[in-house]
C-alpha cells in the first residue's frame, strides 16, 4: 500500500481569463472533481507542484490539504501544458475513495536489453507505453516494469498477458492478447533504378535522318536533288530534266529584253514603215 503524498491547495476565486495573472505570480490553477460531489476550483504553488509531479506521475495517491477539515484523497487526472513552452497551465484532481476500486493508466517502464537487438541487430517496435489497471487508489503502482531480455530471436514479442506485477491487488483491464513490444528485422529500403525505355524500331534511324538534315550544308544553287536525273548541260536553272531548248527561242542580238519573239517597241526616232 502506497503512502499518500501531501499537497497543499487553497480554494480559488479567480476564474476565466484572469487566471493568466495567477500563473505569472507562480500560482497553478486547478479543479477537484468526482467523488459524488460538486467540482471545486483550487490553486497550488506552481514550482512546488511541478517538481513533485515529475516523481508522482498520474498514479500516485495524493492527500489534498487546505480545502476541508479532513484531507481529500485524490489522483491527478491530467495536466495541461503550453504547447510552445511546455509550462504547466492547469491541473485536474479526481477525488477517490480508499474503499472503492478505480481505474488508472499506469505507464510501462522498459528495462534490460533484448538479445535480439544486441546480437541480431533487430529493432523494437513498441505498441503500447501504458496499460489500464483496476485497483484501490492506494494499491495502484507508479509504473510496471517490462523485462526485454526474453526477446531473443527475430519476431519474439511480449503481450499484456506477459506483464509481471502484483496481481493480488492489481488487475489489468486491457485485452491479454494485445501486443506490448516486438523484435523485428531492420528493413533497408532500396531506391528503384529508373527503367530506360527501349527505342522503338525505326526511331534511331529517324533521329539520325533529322540530325543529317539539321547539320547538312546548304546545297549549291542549281544542284539536283538526290536521286533525281540530271538535266542536259546548258539547260537553264529550273528547266525540266531532259527537256531541250527550242531552236530559235533565244532573243535576237541587240533586241531589248522582253518576251521571246515579241516585236521591239517603237522608238521616237524610228521611221514608220
């Protein structure tokens, strides 16, 4: 049977947003509820409570003094902290009866070393870090030790049914077959190598042809296209291959440029007739 830890509390008159001033003054606001009684707003010394709470946790039986003529047995139901600084903001106390069993979450304390981790390089997967027990408030353990030494081989595991504690006064209400911890092999994930797509038939040739066209030098003026029949020597550019010029189609010497065979325009000094 654990001895109750004494904690001095006082009734609190300040409520709402004004409690921020209490915290700045080193006062921790809280509430006492349960026990078939109305809730009571309380306050206690912030620094003193925080030092003690590190040792108590939520399973230590407390004796709240300063509210009634008799001390009030209670458990810490929960605390609220600032998400940025971690500073305590509020505490909830739950009244309990020393003659009635209650439920509480008891943390698991993992001890010793697993041979599977030490010799086989396994890693431990923790499925739970606490269990829910039923007991009289004064019999609730502060924590339950979990011995890791039975985890010898890969895939060895411990379950709720394997926990060792005083089962005379304490019972676990969780499923006995629920997993607590298991030794598993280390899995190294290998990044897949990107697959190189095989070229489609004819794709390489097409690319080569395109490169030839882009890198080819411009053809000489009048050069025949590859594979085309060459025209006769002296044929004018653009003439059809193999077509000969008609005799007499050339313009007469001294005639002005114009259409072949067209009469020369009359000049101012040309005689009529």
